[in-house]
C-alpha cells in the first residue's frame, strides 16, 4: 500500500499547484459574485469544487501545449483564473450532446475564419 508522505507532496510541481489554486480562486470569486448580485441564494461549495476541478483538468491538459506556443507562466495563471470563473458555466453548456456540437461548430467557424 502506498502512503502519501512529505516526499510524495514534494513531487507535485509548482505548475500544478498554481493551476489548482487559481482555478479554485476563480471559481470562488464567481460564486461569491453571483451570490452578491442575487443570481444565487448562497455560496455552494459543491459548485465551486466542480468548477475548480473541471477547469484545473482542462488547463493542466493544455498547459504543455500553451508553454510550447510561447505563453508565459503569468499568462497561464490568468487563463487558469478565467477558466475557474467560467468553469461551471462551460460544464453546463457542454454536458449534453447539443451543447457540445454547438461548441465544436463555433470552434470550427473560428478557425475557418482565421485561415481566410
């Protein structure tokens, strides 16, 4: 059985921790903002965690590609925060097949317009 100890925690790099932290911060800010504006009744921890987890996985999976494209660590931090802010909304839109198809059509139209 493998146990988590201090040496295991050292293996987690700072890039991963910063992505998780800023996605969690963005999700928290979004939920507090919605509560203060009256959109939601209260701050929900489950909504914050789902948003932070989905956006963290998304950013972590694309982080190496973004670094190769020339993005700096500061840009990745900003992108992590922004995906944390929009993470739960994006998950709602992509949770059904129709939303996913519309999103893929939007991305395809963007790249087709960019190539012209």
